[in-house]
C-alpha cells in the first residue's frame, strides 16, 4: 500500500520549487541508486538512464545526489523557501 504524503503530520509541499535537481544523461550509468533511496518516488529508469519523474514530493534530502557514484545528479536546495517544509525544522 502506497503512503499518501498528505497523511504525514507536520509536512507540506509547496509548489513552484523550480528545477533544483537535474540528471546528466551523459554521466548516468543507470545504476538506479537514486530510485532506491528516493522517499518521494521522484526517479525512474527510462532506456537505462535515470530520469526525474516529478519533484512534487521531493523531500530535498539530497540522498539521490549523495548515492550517485558517477556524479550525474546535480542538486541544490530550491530558492524562495518552496518545496518540502516541516514544522519541526
């Protein structure tokens, strides 16, 4: 059963975060590490390469960037305080 992100207390997602994560298809080797660690389900493998499905539920943890051994993922926190927000910090 899939978790609805609307059911997580104290967490909200604000639209309009913009493009703060990118995948370089030239560097991606399709290892799927990003798919495995992403709690928001933001990635999928298409034609043996990681692609961003959607950043709507990105938790901005940077785990995808951290586990990308080939440095194909570029990550920066979204500007303007948009994206993942929690009332606990």
